[in-house]
C-alpha cells in the first residue's frame, strides 16, 4: 500500500541542489517509484549496507544520478518493494551533497531499513534516533554481530527495541545470518519513540510542513526544506543534536556491555597503521603492493595480453578484414622480425590496394594473404570511404575504441576499483587518509583527497568522478584541477616510463621533479587564491578487518559498471572526432597551427604537435606518438612534460564538465593548455 | 589538596599528549563543524584521550569506544581541560 507522508503532487519537478533557489515542491517525488512501496536503505559508511542491498535486489540494479547532483543512487526491486540504496552518512542533514541526497530520498521513503554496526553503536545510533525522530517507519538491522561477539561487545537487543520503539534484527550479513527473517522484519517496520518534547513540537508544525520528517529538518535548520514550505528554518539544531546525543549515550549505557578483552590483533594493527613510526613503512608497503598488482601485473601483463593480443592482433584485424572485403581499402603489411636483442624491426613492407574490397579482387587478396602468412606482422588499413574510415579505420569508433575501452581501460578500472574496495573494507583507507592529511592540507585538501589522487594514476576520468566524496566545492575544485593538470593516468604511464627509460636517469629525475613541482604549486596557489576554507579531516576509524571477497567483488562490479556506463560514450565520441579530423585533413591543419609553438617555443620536431592533438582522444597516443620521433633525452623530457600537464582525454574532459559545470570545467581545460605549453617551454629554455 | 593556580592557559586537542585524557570545553565556531562533532560524540563535557599524535598535528582520539581522526586545524580549535586543570 503506498503510504507516504509528504504533500507532493505527481508532476513535481526534481531539482534538489540547495543553491538553486526556489523549490516549492518535493525534491525526490518524481525520482522515486510511484507504484511500489519504497524501501530505502540507510546507514553509516562501512556498515555492510551494500550486502543487504545486493541480497535484496540481486544482479538487476540500476545506478543513476539523483537529479541535479552527481550522487549516485542504486535502485532495484524485491517483492512488492522498490529498493533504494543511499550513500553512507553520519546523519540526515544538508552538510554535503551525499547527506542532502540521502535526506531527500529518506523523506520519500515508505520504509527505512537502517543498517547499524553492532561494534560501533556509539557512532551509528545517532542516525537511528534521528530517523525515529523523523517519524519514519524504521526497521533496524544490527549487523556484524559476529565481530561484536569476538570483541566482547554484548548488546541487549530487546532493551534496544524497547527504547527505540522499532524492531531490531541481529544479523551477520556477510554470512547471511538473519536473512531468513529479513523480509518479515522489514514488513514489521514501524514508527518509533521520538523524543517526547521534540515530538510535540513537530506535531505542532505538522499543518505547516506536511510531515513530521520535514518538520524535523526545518527545526534542525535545513534552509531548503524550510523554503519548500515557506517557513523560516529553525535555529535549534545544536541543542537538538546535543539532546539526541545525550539520549544515545543514555541508551548505550543501558544496552551495551563490553567485556574487557585483550586488544585484538586487528586493533593493534589498526593502531600501528596510523602511528607515526610504524605507519610510514606500512604505507610504503601498501603503495608498493598497489604498484606491483596494478602497475606491473594488470597494466603490464594483463593489458599486454588483452589489448595487444586480443585487441590489436585478433579482434581489430578480424573486423577490418571483414569490412575490407566490401569496402575500398589500402592494406599495408609490415613483416616483423625480432633481431638478436629481441627488438622488433621491420623486415619488409608491402602495400596492397583494393579499390572495391578484397572480395572483388581474389587474386590480389591471395597475394596479400601469402605475404601475411609468412610470420609476425603489423597490418594497417586505410579505407577509401571517409565514413568507413571514421568507423573502422585506425581511430575507428568500432575498432580502436572498442579495443581501448574493453581491453585496455576495463582491466585497469576493475583493478583500481578492486584495490579501492579492499582498502575500504579492510579499514585501511581512513588510516591512509589520516597519515597523509597534514601533507594534503598544504594543498588546500584534507586526507580524504588521497582517494581520487591515487585513482588518478589509474584513470583520471575515474578519479574525477570520485572527487564527489570531498567535503566542499573548494576541495573538489582543487582536487579536480590537480588531477586534470598534473596526474598521468596508467594509459600514459606505461609509455612515459618506456620513453624515460630510453632517455636516461637524469632525464627521469628532471621530469619527476618538474611534475612534482607543478603538482605542489597548483595546490598551494589554489589554496591561497580560492575563497573560503576547505573542510578539516573528521573521520572515524573503523576496526580493521579482513576484506570479504564477495563484498569486494560486488562493490567492484557496481562501480565498474557505473563508470563504464558514464565514460564509454565519450570515448566513442572522442574517437569519432579524431577520426573525422584525420579524414578531413583538419588534424594536419591543427598540427600546422601548433607548429610555431612546437618548434619555436618547445624546440621539438613539428610532428610532436600531432602527438599532442592525438593525446586529446587517448592519452597514451599522445605519448606513443613520440616514440617515432627520435628525440634527444632532454627533448623527451620537454615533450613528456607537455603531454603530462596537457589536458587528459576527452572522456575526462566530459566528466569534468559534468562534475564542475561547463564554465569552471572549460577554465580548467584551457588553463591546462597554457600550463602545459608554458611549463614545457620554460623547461626547454633551461635544458635545451 | 591541589594548589590554587592563576588562570589556566587555554589548551586545545593539539596540546594533548599521547595517552592523556581530557574533557572537551568548547567546539569550533563553525556551526556545521560543531554539528558534525556532536554527531560523532564530541560534545562539550565529553571525555577523550589521545591515541596517536602525528607529526604535523593530525590527532587520533579515543572516545567511549570509537577512534576518531581529526585534522590539525580542527584539533586546534577544540579546547579542553584535564582533570588537573579543573582543580
């Protein structure tokens, strides 16, 4: 039965950003399902909420942005319920994007399933009590009971139920304990015992605000909700919070008993991880581990196989062969031999022209086949028809882009998201943030920004999406700028490393020094120049635990899917654009335009300009284009500096425009052109 | 019997040494920060102890049963008194 307690009308507009002004209608009404009972999962970060969501909804899950924001809401269905997952939050409020979105979704919820960490009731109960004060129908899952037991934490569940006035189900989500009673438990959700004086005040407000939940938001000073109903926001938030906190503390005193157990191994490791002496070596070990697994294994071995063998050697030629049968093409075959040192070099090259495709010229086709069959070879297709070339040619949307997205990007994204999930679930990530906090505050960020910064080395696009978790717009701006300017993604890194290896140790040193200096300079400068203050680190450190494979896999799967959905279209569009540029001759025109900069200011050969333009589509193309140019070591440093500081790929640009808005995004984008060529030229002045 | 001492210097969480316990006197002035602190149990009158002090000022506190990490600027703006201060 559809029961919801907000006074909304069916065609309400969904725009919930607080700073966009007047919204007299409900924020989430049109976003949430109107035909089923809405079940919303709510809980603090890291309580295991996603396991519940996945259990309820299975594989068919739709992830989409809450309208007007970049916060993602997952939705699925289970029986009669439309199930929504919300971001982990410490409370319902308007303090940041995630809490604002969670607030709007919760206001529209028919039933709230509140997942709570049994080991950390003192942190989690505030949110629970706030939900109860809101008058929502709540069912609580007391999760991680096994861990609580192991740590000697005893909870009087019956007493907790009595005090909250809502049903409480002990669970162990990862092992599925308690899940057999989950459906019945959710159905038994009820409104609980709000704090009595508060409840009376909310009751008095009802005729003006439509629901107890919205009334509470108004009393707690939420300007957006207050404006929706044309009432002034309350000024009592702090008192209400203190009152609620005291109520939580009293409940904890009566409900939780901790047997003094020896500090567990996990707790000791957790403490060491964040300590000044042991913490640093642990950090270096973790970073090294990341480098080995992702940098060497995935970016190296796996990608060499998937991109090199499957993509470049199998899939693309097969597709192009098929097209070449009917479309006019010039096919150039390069026979390759490995010389004594294992280096590949071209033994012989031959071009075959098929004006009407290979099917129309079986004799010529046979000649080409026999030349190919001789051994290892590289094969290049140039199609006569510009349209065919755009879709199936060298930068073809259906050839190169598919290889790039499926065989290069996907393994890397999976690797990085899996690593992130392991770091999160093990409880190490907040400790990592704590260790680097001081360093990052110098750049106007705080410890949490380490997440997008690390992910940036995987894929700047992916990292830009992650900047959403930062506290203020100011920090998002700074982090995005640093990411777009100074962080080479893994696609680029492999090529950069190879080029630097060829250029010598001194070259590598100069390159690293320049990039690091720019990185620090940007952060420091932005911190000085941008108005406002960044949010300080205020994190709870969850207990360290062994990550559960199933949970890691589920998180990785959801995030990878969401990212691929968001970024893939842009790679196609970018490839189309470059292909079109190449076919129309504009690419050459553009290179000519850049020539004075390239040769005069940067002192590089003019073809380097082409490499830069290529870098707009795929960053590794930018770098790889430099291979063929036989640059001197110092020239290599200049060129690599430029492509690193230069804009990241098109997908990254598009995501940034979405996250930061068009105006700010374009400023950052154009700024990186200026920075790249500016710094590159300065370096050239010094070392060339 | 404690000596009656003249005005006790105002101490912040940054002055708390490892293992030392203290009571929170006041939270920082920013209303959003205050609310976020209260939610996590950092209220005026709450007792905390310092678990870790990192060079640079980041602090890890232990409350009832939680560990909280606070950045330097936040730690510096939360004033405390120890039992000895209260006399």
